[in-house]
């Protein structure tokens, strides 16, 4: 991975992380200072938003750590699994948060239940992303195993020579 790509990705991660912290701070402020007008259950939605931002932050930290491992050339190690597992967990948590938002929004959509169905479909798509990352985790496991096998074979070859 080129230095420019690594720096650009790190800049994006920092900007998004700062943005999520700003949204969280706004939601916490609104929890204590902004009265509900009764049209929507705002307090639960604000709490869910805070939890959604936490899941995004966990995923961002995991991606940042993996990018650092790629830069150092150590991504094909068992240490990378911790961050990939963290990403999978964060994505599943984000899907659960989205399903919660869908459930909170559903009573207001009785006249147009298609919105709730679409929101449910988005939640399923988020779970699909978690499955894609799980498949990529399996590919990482194969690469780590092959790397270990290659190291062992090099050591044997060095003994023969």
C-alpha cells in the first residue's frame, strides 16, 4: 500500500472519527437540554444514535490499526484477527442499532409500511457487509497459514543449503 494511500486513508479515518464524536456530543447535549415535542420518541432515537456512533468508532479504530499493520508489513499475522473480529462485531452492532431505529420508527409508518420494509432491508444489507468481512477473515486465515508454511519451508531449505 502506497504512502499516499495510507495517509489519505488515515486522514479520512480521523475526519470521520471526529465527526462521530461531534454527533455523539450533540446527542448527549440534546438528551439533557432539548425537550421532546411529542412527535417522535426522540430520547430513544438519540440513545440509539450514540450507540451507532460507538459502533462506527470501533470499526474506524480497527481499520486504522489494520492499515498500520499493512504499512509495517505485519498484516499476515495472528494479531490482525483481533481487529478483523472487532470490525465484524462493530458491523453486527451497527445492524442491530439500525434494526432498533427501524422498530422505533415503525409505529409512525402505519400508513406507509414500505418505509419500514426498506429500513429492514437496509439492516439486512448491513449484516451482509458483516458476512463479507467474515469471508475476508477466512481469506486472511488462509494467507496467514500459507505465510507460516512458507516460513517453515524457508527454514528447512536454509538447513539443507
